[in-house]
C-alpha cells in the first residue's frame, strides 16, 4: 500500500496520519500483538458450534415436515381414490338392481 504524503506549511513532506504503519500500530501494544485470550477463543468456538447446530437442526426439521406433508398428500389422494372406487361400485350395484 502506498503511503500518502503531503506538504506542510514549510514545504516539507509530511506523512498522512492514516498511513499503513499507523493502522497496523493499532493492532499492537508496545510492539506486542494483542491476541485473543482463552475466554474469547472458547466463546468463539461455542458460538460457532451453536450456529452450526441451529442450522443443521433447522434443516432436519424442515426435511421432516416436507416429507410429512408429502406423505399426507399421498394418503389423502389414496383415500379419495378408495372413496371414488366404493362410490362407483355402489352406483354399479344400484344400476344393476334397477336393470333387473
């Protein structure tokens, strides 16, 4: 990254206060990298596990209900076909009775 420079009132080149070095210095404290402590790491891992578990359980529940709805639709169609067959058989039987 190129560091921007500009001239001050005396004509000297002055570095921009938002240079790369200044930005990186915010991540360090007295030359040491400010790392994550163990508590932050544990919380990040647990948060990741919670999100993963929630997404997987949601997907499984969605698939379960989708399958249940499909099975209900199939059983409703089957029961309607059975009712139609019984109605047709009853109608044929009554028609035969009338013909005799």
